[in-house]
C-alpha cells in the first residue's frame, strides 16, 4: 500500500507546515474575498441606484472616497500595530467595521 503511505506523509507534512504558511494562506483568502467584493460593486451600483434613487456620480464618489481613505490610513494602521500590538489594533478596527455596518443598515434614503 505505497499510495496510502505517500498520502499520509503528504497530508502530515501539510498539516504540520510552518505557521507562517497558515498566515500566508489566511492573507491570500482575505485578499481574494476583498477582490470579490470590489469586483461585485460594479453589479451593485445599479441596485443601489434603483433602491435609493442616488445618482451614479454620488455612488461612485462615495466608493472612491472609501478607497482613498483606506489607502491613506493603511500606513497608520501598521504604525499603531507596531506600537500597541496587532491584536489590539485589529480588535478596535473590527469594532469600527461592525459599527459601520450597523450604521449602514439604518440607511433609508
């Protein structure tokens, strides 16, 4: 049964990989998810326009501002992570994210 031994060795070497590879895999999954959301926005623009009656200019301007603000604040997140620890910064950032989503759910017009 050499196939079982080969599979067993391959699986065990994958499971016991260096923890850095797990971080790389999680980062890749996050980047993939972010890219899907960014690409799906083009489809959602029409739905947002129809539901809220906003102009395309206003919708795309808001999305562009979100991107620019994220790009400007990204380096400061790294500095804060170095100073106070990544766990605290991610926890606080996650809180802001959840708070933003809760506020987003209250939009009516």
